[in-house]
């Protein structure tokens, strides 16, 4: 937990595996306390950790593993001057290029704004339809198509708005496909 807090303090993001390891150790601590309440898990781990690490190091430090590591280091050292020369030559000739991929925040914000506007318009149209449905039972002298006039006006506005929204979505999606 302290390691995670330290990473967060310095703006670092710890790998997910570290979090899973911490969770596993906490679960192990709970299980050990349930099995033997007098057991100090931390002291046991500290005591046995060095012996476990020593065993692992001896196992990995075989002569074959050592020779393989030495050969890789030798190969790296042999190729390093050539690589450095290529980088310096490219730098001197102004040919050094870096590829950086950035997210276009403006395009993302424009897209989110369009989505928010469509949702808002959809909610307004839904409110018009619900309002018209509620007014439909009110008897008035003003009638359109045999129904209360105000309710029909709200339905017509909602229908027109819905058609316009559908047309705008279809038109916009087609222009977006052409651009990409």
C-alpha cells in the first residue's frame, strides 16, 4: 500500500501486477491469521524471503545462464559503437526523426459535444411527446385533426424535430465516413 501511495505521490503509475501481488499478500495474511492467530506473517516472510531468494539466484546462476548473459552483453557491446555512430550521423545530417502519436483533443471534445447535443435534443423531444400525451385528455375547443390542438402542435413539433435529428445523424455519419 505504501508503494502504491509513493507511486501516486510522484506521478508514477504502478503496473497492475503489483496491485494484484499486494492483494494476494493481503489475502494470504487473512488466511494465515484465520489458521493461526498467533502467527506473525510479516516476520515469517522476512525470515524465509532471503533463503528463498538465495535458492532462486543459485538456480538461475548456472554456468549456461552465465555464459548466455555474457554472450548477450558481448554482442551488445560490439554493436553499440555502430548504433551510436548511426544515431550521431543522422543527428548531424538533420535526418533524425521521431514519431509521436497524439490524441486530437479538439476532435474528441467536438465529438463529445455533438453526442451531448443529440442526447439533449432527444430528451427535449421525449418531453414534448410526454407533455402532448398528458394534454391529449384535456377537452378544448381548439382542435386539429379531431384531437386537442395544443397536444397535436406538440406532437407535430416533436415529430419534425425527430425527423430533423434523424436526417442530421444520417447526413453527418455519411460525411464522417467520406473524410476517413
